[in-house]
C-alpha cells in the first residue's frame, strides 16, 4: 500500500486523479465528472440552462488579507465566482499549491486553474507545474474554456527543484497555455511575480482577457527584494539603512507593484473590483 497504493498515487506520485471510499462513491464521482466533459473532442463543452440573477459578490472585497504575506483560501474565491456548488476538483490531494478542477459559470462548463496561497504560498514547483499542464492540455483537447486565478510569488527555489528539472516542468505549463486554442481568461488576485506570472496564462501567452483586482501586485519580483537590489547604494549610504530600505520598498510598491501601471501598458485589460468578478466573467461566457 505504501509503495503503490491508492493513497500513495493520489498524494505523492500524482498517477491517480481521484480516490473513492468504495465502488458506489466511485460511480457517483464518475457521474459528477461526466457533467463537465463533452462526449468527444468534436463537441463543445456542456452548457446547461442558467437564469441570471444578481451576479455581484460583495464578500470577495474582503477576502484578500491586508498583510501581503498572510494566506487565504483560493477555493473560497472559486466557489464565490462560479455557479453555486458546481466546483469539481481534480488531483485534490496532489501538489496542493495549485488547484485544478471543473465548474459551471453561467451554466457553461469551464476548467479552472488557480494558485493556492494557503499551501506553500502558492508557488510553482515541479509537481504543481506538471499537474496544471496536464489539466490545461486536457481541457484544450475537449474544448473546455479555461479560467485562471493567479496569485503566484514565483517558482520554488532550491537545489531539489533544480536537480529535478524545474525548468523542464515549468516549460510544460507555459507550452500548454501557449498552444491552447480554447478561450482563456485570467484574474490576478494578488501576487504576479516574474517568470511565474508569465507562465500563468499571461497576455503574452495569448490570454483572451486578463483582469486584475486592485490588490494585484504585478512586477519582476516582490517590492522588498527589488528595493534591496535597485536602491542598494542609497540604502548602504543612509544613516539608518533599515529605515531607508523600508522607504524604498514602499516607493517601489507604490510606483510599480500595482495593477494600474500594468493596465497602462496593456498587460491587463481591466482593473475590476473583486465583487464584479463573477459579473464580468459571466458576461464573457455569453460573448
């Protein structure tokens, strides 16, 4: 069981996408899964009847913590944006720093890829990159549109990641998004740093629409690290280097690490209030 059982392959190797307590639960899971997938690769993704109501979600305005280093659960964002009780997660217990699964948005079946700040701060590592890449390619094969929620501080550093081919695994994800022909929308909720930002369905990868919340931080790296590099001479020459570092960090954050500078450059299409997210996305589905 430890070598190659259901738990091992669903949590460590990633071979198994789902586990079930018994046959009945397995069959029910299959029934639920088939609601989101067309019968073959020639059909469009399933669409069900949907009655539009009030699409605003005020609770989303308070979901991002004031402290940028404090985590939150991206699944709460997903559940608030898509149709109620329709999220069907895939690979739930494997590479939990990224969340993938199916859902309905305005009655339309979509695939969801999201960084999970509540686990490893949502970084991309070998397992997460491969998990997301496989899911993106699957959705593309079956004409299922993709919705991406982005909050990624970067790729996980370290010798273990490098020796196990983070460059190769990261390339799988960027290639999967780049070659996908289905509609793709990205919502940047908070951090979008460096190469990891590019990989997560950025405009440069051909995203059809890219939205950002006012809390989005779109930059090469975090303000603290960037300030240390860019303003190194000023910080070292200051009477109080620690205080000067804090000042320069705030200056960099105000000037660069915000969605408005990105919007000016066309990196994002619109900066929207969190409560407007579902309304905007449902509109996209019917265009």
